[in-house]
C-alpha cells in the first residue's frame, strides 16, 4: 500500500489529485517550478477539503492542521525520490 505520493505539477490537475489523496489520509508531496504556484495550490487544497464533506458526506471533516500535516511542497524535483509512488 502506498503511504506517500508525489505529484509533479501544482496546477488544476495536481490540486485535484492532492485533494483526493489528502481526503483518503495519504501523505502528499506537491512539486512545482514556483513557490507562488505552490502557495496558490495550498490555499485551493485547503478550501476544497474544507467543503468536501458538504458535497459528499463520506469525506471526513478535516482541520487545517491535519490537512497541512499531510501535504509537503517543494520546487525541488528530488523530493519525490522518497515517495512510494
């Protein structure tokens, strides 16, 4: 079973994948070329995870700290070397 997943690209698709992984309790490493895009992605991930239980009651309610504990971000592609997938 995978525990830590790497996502290269913090655009629309990367954000969507990160949200899904976080909602399933998986540690996620998000990689992009700019810190600015990573900050935008973090905000969008937090917002989406916050509203997810309102859309689908199967999703857990998660506090900001819990979400952030599952996400790490970097502009260094080498960070995905430690990922399971």
